[in-house]
């Protein structure tokens, strides 16, 4: 059963099988590939599972183009089937070499058999296992010392058919002392460090074992099952015929019973008539008549016959009841199966609804983050405006207070009130004396035609202006407090949003690295405003997720691994920040062909999900593996002649 590769794998296989007509002839998806991989020797099963990352490698479906990947995902979405347990990869039609290097030890590819009815599909699956998991490079040894000798050999370099120089892995699995199962995997790093990791798992091996005669045994079992099915059908036919015969016998018995009952009634009627006749002729020989009457009333023979018929009817009725009970049990089983089916459909719908709600919440949070950023900028500008207005109000209030003090001094002097002391001022004494002389001259000039009412009116106006200014100041202070509270709230939201961006970047970075069998994290330093990606390239699924002792910074990786990790970091940051524009310039120049192909697949898979952003990829190498489809445009720049005296614009017309 395909359920050994994942709970939803049988549903995915059924949906894609039914949708084969949507693809071009001989272009249907091939998979899951785990169903076509069989072990020649089951003791090496853990090595195959560990290298293919258990069910993840077995859940792969090979398709002919990236358009087919989109088509498969759309088909599953239309049928409301989750694609979390379906890994779609574009197949490679090349003819890879299964045997590389000169080492005599067998590889994992040697102990498996690809059992697909189509030879081309067998070649596609083999190419995938070689290109993605390098099963033709991982060696197998019977004992620990044999495996150690394998990995401690000198590095072996080979030339692939495409002309690329490739360095073979120094990786080997060895059995336990009982030679029954894989115990350890030994590796040798480029720096010369020897590693040995225990391989063990309680999970069952999902791959089939290729045992000789298994096919004939299955055929024999199938034939026996067909024979049993035919016997059951024959038994059902016999039961049906017996049922019909029982119904017929029951009807015949009922008919005979009715006839006997009629005969009994006729005899009783005759006896009654004879009794009436005997009552009329009393003188007749009473003894002879009584004897005849007794003979007529003797119905023992009829009673015995009736009893026999009743027994036959009861026997047939018992058979009918047993058949009805069997039919009732079958109906109950059918109802139970239908109820289980309905429960499964309801659970499936509930999971789909939860997934849709999670996606909607994520989009809503992203939109709120963008809106909160705009609101923060607006509030900053508003706060600066309010601060400017508050400063102006303070200046105006000081000026008004000065005017009020001058009015009070003039009023006290005008009304002869006692002087309470000098007015505090920053001016020099000469300036004050000049102002006093000028004021005295004005007062003397105005004392002739002075207007007390006008002075009091000016005083009241100044007092009202002071009250109004104080009220405006209070309002501005309240507004300032409100803005400061809002700023504190925005800082908290910004901190939460920053934490969410960090978690999103960490998750996306580790997920993208996992497609190459690696793991990693991003160390953020908020004080220094820096971040540093850390990567572990030899991570396996059975390892502890928190064990990053073997991880190193990206700067210390080789050229190809550093380029791949940097690309994963850029894509992870894009997922978190949702930038509308992304440009990658010559990111793949230090990668080998396998890493380039994997990087381009990841770029297409991730970037085509963002319909509201644009990505520019610049590469001096071939981009033939990228399909030109909706949303993708390739521009090829012709080589430039460095010695030409002038530019030729005719080619652009």
C-alpha cells in the first residue's frame, strides 16, 4: 500500500492517475518513486532510507517541465487534496553512469532494483537517485574497519559525461556485528576529519524487498483469492436458490394447510348435519348411530398431517429468519462503512478550512504590518508638527504674560497702588531707564486725555488671551502625551514585527537549505545591527535539530556551498520583508551543474509564488533549464566584439 510513504500519498496517486489525460502522451507524472524501488538485500534498508531522507525521497513525483508542476498542484487543489506529501521535481533525460570511480565496494545503487514497466521511467528514476542523492557514490561495507578503510582513501576525482570534474564522496555504511542491519555511517570531510554516526530508527522500512519468486507467490495468492471469491459467489447463489425454494415450500405448505382446514370445517359441518338428523329420529338404533358419528368425528389422521405440515412450515421459517439476520448484518456493515467515510470527509474538510484560515491570517498580518509602518511615519510627522506648535505657543504665552505684567504695572501706577517690587528682566539698566522715561512721557501726554474705560478693556482682553493661551497649552500637552503613548505602542508593535520577521527568516532559511540535505540558522545582533548565517551541510534527519556544533558561518564554506547558502538567505529575507524587487547577479558562477540545477528549481518554485513582485536573474551561464512561461521572460545578450570601432545598432532593429 502507498500509505507507507505518507497518509495522503494514496489519494495523491489516485487523483494524478485519473488526471493523466490532462498531460501530453507519455508525459504523465512518474511516482511516487518509492513505489518502484525494491531492495535486493533488506539488511541495507536503513542506508537507503537515511540517504533518501526516509519518506521525503520516496514521495517525489518526476515531471517533464515546470508547467507540469503547476498543473499537478492545481489538479490536487481542485480535488481538495493536500500536496504536502508530494515533492515534484523535473526529470533528467540524460543517460547517467551508474558506476563511477574504481573502488571495488558496492554502492547503494547496486543493492536496489527499479521496477517500473516503462524502461524510460526506470532511467528517469535512476537519474534522479544519482543526481539528487548520489547513491552511486555511497559505498557499503560489511564491517566497521572495512568502512573506515573506504573513507580514509585518497580523494578520487572523475570526469562526468558533461565535461565537469567531480569529486566523489567519501561516505560508507557498515553493518553490525551480527551482519543483520546497518549500524553506522562513516564520512571523511575535506579537511581530513573522520566522522562516525550511529544509524538507527524505530520506523519501519517503507521500501519493498525484491525476493525471488515473490511475483509468482502473489499471483498464486491472487488466484486463490479469486477461487475463494468464486466459491463465495456460488454459496450465495445456493443460498439464494434455497431461499427461493423455502419461500415456495412455505407457500405450498400454507396452501396445504388451508386445504386441510377447509376439509376439517367440511367434516365438522357434516357432523353437525348428522346430529340434527339424529335428533329427529330418536327411535333409530342409537348405538349404531353413535358409532358412525364417532367414526366421522375421528380426525386424528388429519391432525397428524396438519402437525407435519406445521413442522415443515416452522423449519422453513427458521431458514428465512437466518437469511434475514445475515442480510441485516450486511446492511449494518454497509452503514458503518458509509459513516466512517463521512467522518473522514468531514475531517478532511476541517483541515482544508484551517489551512485556508491560516493563509488568510498570514496575509492579513502582512497587510497590517505594512499599514502600521505608514501610520508610524504619519504619527512621527504629526508629533514633530505638534512639538513645533507647542514651542510657538510657549513663546506666545511668554509674550502675553509680559504684556499682562506691563499692564498691571501701568494700572497700579495709574491708580496709585503701592509698588510691589521691580520687574524681573534680562535687559540692562540703561535700557530700562529709557523705557521708563518714554513711558512717563507717554503717560504725561496721555494724562491730559486719558480713558480709564479703554485701559480696563485692554486689560480684560489681555486676561482673556492669557486664559485662552493656557487652555491651548493644556490641549497641546494632552496631545503630546497621547502621541507619546502611541509612539510607545508603535515601538512595541515594531518589536513584535521584528521578532516575527526573524522567525520567518529563520524558518524559510532552514526550509530552503533542507532541500539540499542541510540545515542552518541566522544569528541576529540587534545592538550591532548585524546578522550572520550559520550552516551545517552534513545534517541528517535522525540528527538532533538543536545540535549545531558542526555548523560553520557561510564565509567559511566552499564557493559553491557559500553561493547556495547566500541564495537561500536572500530568498528567506525576501519571504520575511516582501520586497517588490529582487536582483541576483552571477550568483551561480561558483556552483557545479547539480547545485545550479537545484538552485534554479528553488528560485522558480519560490519566486513564481509572488505574483506582486519582480525578480531579475543575471547569469553568464546557460539558463536552458528555466522554462519561458507566463510570468517568466528570458533575454539573451549577444557577445560583444571588444575590437569593433563602433556599435552596430542594426541587430536591435
